[in-house]
């Protein structure tokens, strides 16, 4: 059994983790959270989103967050459309994420466009920004299952990934948006992606909704994947059921990888410091295994 | 990647799950719980423990539980020592579990004997009972880590397993008692056990304390293991931190295996019926992924 020796953690907490929080979290707290994540050793991170403040008021401070971003790490802003890009271009940030759902229904519910329409809008944007030296990460939602359509065809997922690769993106992050993928499905999809797109940065994004996230990560490692999206505290990630987990927790992933001798460069104690900054402002409690233990449990 | 086609679930909820509940749960409720688990398709199950009612009052109704046990499935009673055996022999139950910790410190804390002393007591008992046609399951606690000693030597674990095998037990259940084993450790230990003890029934017992249980099960499957201890609702299992998970939840394991096309014979809806019987009597809430979803979440 051969696993990578090093793994890159892409922290999505400040963006994916906070966007579903109804109460506005003040900008200084967000900046402090991001700063502490950087101090914990995070090298790549989604920090905010240039969405309409009408739809996601939590992200209305995107410009301020981007302007205060750490410069030593890759601090990525999500931009859903051309409007978002225009806003982003007011800043000097050149690391962005775009997203499209493989499933039409999911994409429509999210951004009121079909998958095709989204791609048609994004391709020229990607071309322009690449010409201008941007780093572009493409997030592939519903790469395995869709909450409206059920099973998503692997062929459709692969096709969309190829399309993004051809458009020139630097990174592909394939997401199990509703936490339904099994380790076998994880292994199969990522083995194919690794084989068909060997030169692009491939990232796996798992949700712990049904407790399979670490199993899926272990399977993806076996497929050669060495980049994982995670969220400090496991915050965010579209949980569909009350109390259900969303994003897999950064600390649980870092703990498991570290214990298997796989280097991430992330310091767990400092990661807990970062989570401590944000927890008082969240509507939900943190239920990651490691965070619970760090708060007084028995840890030999 | 080759995985078993079928898996046997050994349900430990009625024993391991309930023994740490401080409030006595009435005997009829326990019987109903066991009955519903049988109806869900469970074929092997730990139903009670013949421990001193002084130490574990929850199990004071062991004789009554054993006498009312389902006869179509393997209903196992845990017996920690000769005293327990004497009590058990008042019934007609011939399926038992014994347990020993690989770690001396753990074994002492649990039953006030060194591992050696436990083995010295158990070996003649095993010989007697085997001669009398008993089925004997040996539970190996702290097979990976000990809460007092830290890392447990794999050699010590293997040695104890060999000793039990030589003593004539039918089944070996190796447990990650504090939920610290990684998938790699799971794969390595169970690969060795499978190779060195190919004829004995080998079972893996994982705790979800650090969210690695399903990953460990996925790794053990790859090592050829097709028997897993699980607990309906994830109840029990020595959680050392408040709110921390203990035993991996039967429903999460059955869900993952089923979704990978691995047959368990367990019906998830009926399993939820069984959990519904016991939840009102528990001091903790159920936090398994599947159970949460079964209660109104979005499940495509």
C-alpha cells in the first residue's frame, strides 16, 4: 500500500465554513481567524467569496478580507460569475476559485444557470485571467452525487474536469457535495482523474455527513491524491440535516495524516487556536474528534 | 482493490453499548432492543455481561436477558472470570466472550489482574468450555493503543492472539479500544493476523473517537477482514471525553458496506427501529450519520 509522503491541505473554513452562518461575523474576527490559520501552517486557503451581498450578506466584506489577506500563502477568493470578477479586480488578488456543479439541477439551484451556461460564461473569463497570470482553481460540485438527481455519472464528471483543464485552470477540486460517496467511488474517480489528467493539481473535497470522509480520503490517498480541501472545525459544507456534519474537519484530517507519517506542515495546537477564534461566533458546535479531545479529553 | 463480498456484523450495543449507562434500563426494554436487532437481520450479538452487579449494576439482569435471548442467532454473553462463568452455567447459553487487554495497565484497571494472570485464569476455563461445546469469542482490548501506556507493541498483540488461538477460541476480536489506530495500522495488524491465523474467525472492533473508524474498517476490508463489531447508534465504547464517540455505529457501517455492494443482511430501516427503542433510555444522544439522516434529513 503506497501513500504520498506529503499532503497539501486547502483550508476552506473562512469561505465555505462561514458562508452559511446567518449572523454576520465581524470582519476583524474573520481576519484573525485567517491569520491564525496561516500561523498554524496552512499554505493554501479559500478566504472569502465575491458573491452578491444580497444573497450572502456574510461575504459582504470580501474586498476588506482580500486586502488584508496573508501574502505568504495562497489566499484564494471564490468568484461565481463575471460580476464577482469585476469586484475582485478592484483588489490585487490573483488567486481565485470558480465553481460549477456537474449536475444541472444543483447548478441551477445554486446560481440559476445550467452547467453548460456556467461553462460558457466561465471559459472566456478563465482565458482572460490566465493571460493576466492568475491562479485558477476550479471546484467541481456534485462530482459523485446530487441532492436532486441522485447518482452523477462519472463520465459527466470526468468530461467537465477535462473541459476545465482544457480551459487552462491550475487546479481541479472534485467535491462529494452531499457526503454520499463511498471509499470505492472515491478511489475509482480519483484514480481515473489522476490517470487522465496527470499534470493538473488534483484536489479531493469530502464531507463527513455520513462519517465516510476520512475513509474517502484514505481511498483517495491510495489513488495518489495529495491535496485535500478541509475546513477548520468541520464548519460549513451545506449540511442538509440539522446537526449533520458538513466539511471534513481540518484537524481530523491533519491528525490522521500525521499519525500515518504523512507531512502536512500544519500544527494541530495552533489549528485549535484558530478554531477557538471562530467558535464563539458560530451557530453550531464543533464536533470534530480532535477538537473535542483538545478540550480536556483523555489523550495519551 | 479487492474487498470481501459479504460481511458479518457482530452487534455489541446491548452489552458494550449499555454497560456504561449509569441509569438502570429496565429488562423489558433491553429484551425489546435485542429482539428488534434480531429483526433487523443481526446474526451475532453480545447481549449482556456476567460481571459483578456491584461493579456494573446495569448488567444485574444478565440471567434474565440470557434466558430470553433469540435462539436463531448467536447471542453471546460476556464473562470476565470464573465467577461469571459459574453464573452463566445456570443458563443454557453456550456462546460466550472473554476479554483480555494486551496492555497490563489497562487490564489491571479493568479487572485488577495482569494480562498474564488473566490468561492463566482463562486458559483452563476455555479448555473446559470447549470440551463442552461452547463457542468462545476472545476480545483483545488495547490491540493498538492503551490509554495508560500509549502505543502497544504489535508483537505483543500478535502473541496474545496466538495464545488465545492455541487455547482453542473460535473467534478473535481485536479492538482499537481508544480509537487511535490509523488505517495503515489497521491494515498492517489485520494483514498479519489474517496471514498468521488464517483459520480462526477474525473480527475488527473500532471506535470512532477520532472519526477514523470507517477508514479503519475500509483498511481492514482490504486486509481481508469480513467481520466487524459495531454498536447500534454508536452507543457505548468507553468514550474518554465528554461527547466523544465510542463504538462505531452499526448503521454507518452497514450503510457504507451496502453502498459498496458488500452484503451484511442487515436492514437499515429496521435497525433504526431498534435504535428508537433504546434512545429514550440513554444519557447521550445518538450522533451517527445515518441515524441523523433517518430522522428527517435530506436523503436523495
